[in-house]
C-alpha cells in the first residue's frame, strides 16, 4: 500500500513516525544570569541536574549554557502540553550530549512515565544561542497501539 502526499509518495512500511508534539522556547540569557546571581544554588539545584550544573559551570559562558537547558526543558513541556504540573519536576528532564556533541533529552521519574504513557518514541532537540538569546526546539514522535501513525 502506498500513502500519497502532494509532494511525494512513500510505501506504508517506510512511513516515518508521526509528530505528536512540538515545542519551542526562547530565553534571554541575561535573565538566567540575574536569577543565578540572586538565587544561586537554590535555583540551580531546583531546575538543573548535577550533571547539567557541572557541565555548564565548566563552560566559558555558563549563563548561556544554563539558558539553553532551561529553554530545552520549557520546549519539551510545551510539546507534551502539560507544563509543570501533576508531579513533574525540572530535574526529571536532563539535557545531555552524544559523543559527537549532539544534544538530547533524557528523562527520569514522572516525565519518563509520561513519555511511556503517551507512546513517545523519539524526542528531537535543537539548541541555538545567539546572545542575548538562547533557543530550543523539541519535536516528539510516536505511534498508536496498532503501530499506526498518531
């Protein structure tokens, strides 16, 4: 069976997973810098994992690094459409990097549950910073119980 699109056709067996959510967030780096200056470890430990804190503090521009991770977490929350509710914590999400440097999100506790329940199979993350801003974009892919696109 073939699925037709106005631009191209693809065999049904080769159809990519369906996009089930997308989120984007932009953060003013200076805002994160001010929050860190005011609240310090209280803010950092509430929003970022130990690995994220260690990674960002080693960077030449820590505030930009933290702003990117904050934007990534916000973009993910927008993509799932939940926000910080129902037991979700900032530290349930962590921005990591592949050995080649590509950023990705990993999940713990409540967010891991949500990802599994919502049948999210892949999470794509793009980060970009151009002072004074940091930007993140998240795309969620998944399928339904019968393996069909959602």
